[in-house]
C-alpha cells in the first residue's frame, strides 16, 4: 500500500490547500489534510466491500507506521508515542465519521479548521476540492486505486 499512501501524502502536501484553502501550513494542518484524504480513500474502500478489507487494513497500518516514525523523528519519547498515535487514530476515525455523514463543508469546519475557519471562501475551497476528490474516488477503478493511482 506504499504507492497509494505516498500518493495520498503528496496530495495532502499540495500547496493549494495552504494558499487558496488557508489550511494552516503547520504540522497539524498537514496532518489534517492527509487524514482527510486518507479518510475519503478508506470510505471508498469500504464501499468496495470484502475485496477491500485487507488493503484497507494495510493502508491504515501504513498510516500508523508513518505517524509513529514522524513522532519519533520529532523527538517524542517512546512512552508518549503510543498516546499520540492513539489520538491520531481517533482523529482519523472522526474524519471518517464526519465524511460518512455527507456534509463535507461541516466536516471541513470541524476537522480541518477546528471550528475556526479563516473565511467561508476557505471552507468552500477545501470542501469543494475534497468533494471532487471523493467523486473521483467513486468513479475510479478499485485496482487503480489499490495500485496508487489517485483521481
């Protein structure tokens, strides 16, 4: 699942999120974007059913390993890494739930801007791009996604 995970991370690092979308260009802001995109991919896999169960688990494990490694590189001690990763997994689960509800703009306000969006235009930009990404995922073949090709 490395190619797909790398593609998600690359998409989450797209400067447009931070320029036009006004997502904070910080460690937390980048996490928020990667987690949002990953949540949408995991929801797409969920709709695929049993065929996507193992890839979904592997993709989630790849995310956990990356977050663990990143925290360690930042100097977070061993005794705190698990707690931080647990919170990150909770955040990912929250995004999955928020996007499953279907109101992307509300999910963006809560999970990207944490109830303090810089402007309605920023929310619209981020929500529009995430909705288009989700639509592209729905139209994409599972095999292509599994291989790391994002819409």
